[in-house]
C-alpha cells in the first residue's frame, strides 16, 4: 500500500512509523522542514516539505498513485482541503481526516461530508474519542487502561500490580489452574518500561503493569483476583471546560446517571459552559486553589477528571484532590513521560489524547478482516481483533500447532455467539474472530496470518 500522511507531529509520525514498519510505502508532508527531516531520519519514509493542501505538494508526494491519504495536521481546514484535492485531482481511493472544530461535527451540518461535497471517508475527532475514553475510565476506574473488543464481549484491562496484589510472584500458568472457570488471560507485561507477550512461566512483580483479556462478565472477578476494587461514581468533578471537558459533561448529562460540577479558570469559557450545560454547576476559578476545590466539594466527590490543556495542572489538581479525600482521579496528559510520576501522585489513570487518536486512525487503516486495533502505551504493542478467512493459513489448525510470531499471544476467540478462551487443543475455524496481543515488531506478521496486510478497502 502507498500512503501519504499529512502532518509530521506526534500523531502523524506515529502513524507513519507504524505503516512503514508494516512494509507500506509512506510519504510524510509537513510545512516544517525540521519535522520532516526528523521523521525521515528516524523511519523508513519519504518526506516532502510544504502545505499538504496544495496540489503541487501532493503531486510531489506521489498522490497520483497513492492508495490512502491520512490528513493529521493541526489545522482542520488543511486536513479537509487536502482530502478534497486528493479526491478531485488525484482520485485517491481512501481519505481520513482529523477534525477538531466542534462546528464541523454538529449533526445539522453532517451533509458537509457527503462524498459529493467534502469527500472524506473517515472523520476522526480527537476530542470525541478522548471523551469516550474518559467516561470509560471513569466507570472502570480499577484499571488504568480499558478497551472493549468483540462487540463488548471482552475487555482489555490494564492493571497495575502493587505490593498487596494477591497473585504476586505466582507463575501465570498457575493462575489458570487456580481459577479454572475464570475467563481472563494475562497477555502482556510491562516492567521497567519494557513490554512483552506473557507466557505461562512469567511471574508478576510489584510495579509491573499487566494487560488482561477478560470476558465482560468476569471483569469484576478479575479485579478482585488482582486486589483491585472498582468504585461506582455518583458525583464527579470536572476540571476544564474545553472541548473534551464540555463533551464529557454533556455525555454525563445525557446519560443521567452521574452528577457533575465543573471548574474553569477562564471567565468567558466558564460562562459559555454554564450556558451550554443544563444540570452541571460551573465554577469560575483556578482548580489549583485549594479553597475553590473545597468549595466545589472535592472531599465529597467520588472522582475528579482533570482535562485542561496543561498536563502539569492536571496532575497537580489530581494530587490535591487525592489529599482531600477524592478516591479516583483521571488526568489528561499529552506527555507519556508523566506516566512514571502518576502513581506516586495518586493519579489512577492518564489519558494520552495523541495515543487515543492514533488508535482511532489505525482502526480505519487496517485491511481486510482486521476489525479493530488498539495501540498499547506509546505504540510498543497492539491488541488486534481479526476474523479468520478460508485463505488464512491458520484455519483448521489447533492453536498448539500454529506458529504464532514471537511476541504475540491469543487472548480470546469468538465463534458465533460463543466466547472461547485459548487452549492448545482448540481448533481455529473459518469465521472465528480472534483477539491477539502483539508487540510492535510482530504486528505485521500477525496481520499476514489473516491475509490482510495488502488488501484494500
């Protein structure tokens, strides 16, 4: 596949890296020559300096025979026009655009993105995706990461292992024997910033992060086995009324289950939020002010979500809330290095908007029978949901006889409506849908097992 990625920032560079290392021909466009040079030096990609929406720049990038254009610059209008030019001038088959401005996404203007108007095949709204993840983490706060697969039949959980974990120092193979009816499997372990596919002989240590594929009905039991308790929140304090904070508050109001208060430092934005929201109390002031936090009822709140544009503010607010007695805190953080200090500060989960956006885009980039993809951490691994086709080399084989790539492990198999946990004598059938974890270096090989890596939309 030949792909053009518009934008060499963190989102664009991560997508370029992923596609390139999977064997695709990738060209990156950015008006910043230094960013283009950084990406081309780091990865096996080509680079063009210029505005991604200009036809001559797209032509230099090879748009005439490109299979896909991914417009992920920081400017919505550039992304949209790049897709329009790619369609009208170069007939690029598939166009994906990152669009952040709320006005473009309102339902009354949805006709804008009809193919005969603005021909964009997939719209990715980072704020919408982050709001979804925030609410998911809020309701499943025992995990620092969670993502549904197989239509919600299973969840991929990220759990931190601390000194009180009941199964610490226990080989994972023994866990399967001890809890034989538990439909949950540890598929990956991160230790000292290194992640690997879990095996039966691995033992968990304090400080590890583990990723578990668990049946939805067994999630709560899994929490208990690992010494975690999921708190069901009723009162939530939201810090920041930007696009993400506002969407989280609106969703909370729409669902009608939680009660929310919001703190916004900017007076104009606070007034706009108060006018937009119906049942959410909006306070104008600095959330770093402990008196304001107290006035907002932080000690009585079940959870706080800090969603400002400043990572440090979000972390400090969560730490202050924890000191005041708020049991659950979730912070927005664009810098993944803050993950190291989140736990000492008492922050339950960090949400990286760029990682969330990359996962959303990759979900639409994948080919053929790959139905879902979730990027782990900073792209060190992926969880892949894929369907077995008749042409797949794994169809008709038992799991123990399949030579899965090193660094990959099967987490679950869905056959019709029946959820199956992976066992050596399980024979994979055509039509089965599998959930597989793979470290980054093994992703392409896993995709090839489903004969999907070079298929097109």
